[in-house]
C-alpha cells in the first residue's frame, strides 16, 4: 500500500530575512492514516554545521514502525506553476538509532538565502516551496534470516562439490577450493595462482607432514 501527501510554504524574502536564526515554520502533511510534520527554517538553524544562509527543510515521521518506507521531496514552483528542476531535492528516510524504529527524513541546505532572494524577485516577491511525502507500507515484511555464512563455509570443507584442487598427504586426499585457499592465505595464493608449478596441478602432493596435522589447516581456512 502506498500513501502520499503534499503541503506548501509561501516564503516572502522581505519578511523571512527579518526572522531570527532558528525561527521555525511548521505544517502538517496527512498521508493515509499518518500525520507528518514539516519544519521549515527560513534563516537556518542555530550554530553547529547549519549556516544561517541556508534554508533547511525537515520532516519527521512520528511513528514507531519498521514496516514503513518513507520518501521525502521538496521543490520550488516557478512563476509558470511548474516545478523548478534546479531547485528540487529528494531523500529517503532512515531509522533513528535512538528512536526505537522511528523514521526520519531530512533535507538540509535545500535553498540558500541568495537563491531565495532571486527567486522571490522573479516570482512577484513570494516563492512557493512544495513538500511531498510518499509512504510505502509492507504489511507482510520479509523476515531476513540470521547470517550463517560461517556454517556454509564450514560445510564446504572437504566437500568435492565445486572442488578444483586436492592435496595428497600420505595416503589421504583432501579436497579444497582454490579461491577460498587463496583468499585466506597468501602462501596458498602464491602457490595456486602464481608462477609455481603447483598452480597447474589438479592434485598437489605434500611431503613431510602427517595427514592428521594437515587436516587442521583446512579447518582454519574454512572457519
């Protein structure tokens, strides 16, 4: 299910330039069953990395749900009523670390004061900023299983499926995978993919080591 909603701010530069830094204008958007608030700061935010010559637009989705995806966009409407492609931004929501599943979407530095001034001059003294939100509900979200790549890699140890190299140690043969060995050991990488003779052999004979000791090596590589 998808819900959407739009609101607009009409900004008069001659008035907004007199507002204090951090002054907030707020409007609500109704999207389906959800009400969202857009906070507009015509003179920017206080301190930090938010200079007063920018116009940050903020939208906060006050709902604790992990089953909603949010897209927030804002654009300036020109004198002809059409959106201005050079003054448009879009962002997706992210989940707040401290919000317990609350979704937030923010557009910082949406419009500079110099641009606001020139746009107002070109549009009869007032510029219209339209803000829109699109909500997508996942009523039956897909459950992502816990990562178990370690188990899968361990199951590959000694398996002949996909094996492209083997080692003959004493009277025993150990099957392995070149890519795995090379990724885990620079020695195997040089031996199996370098200029050594073993790089061309399907079966490498290993001397001077007991099979029981060599068996511990694949266990280290694959786990």
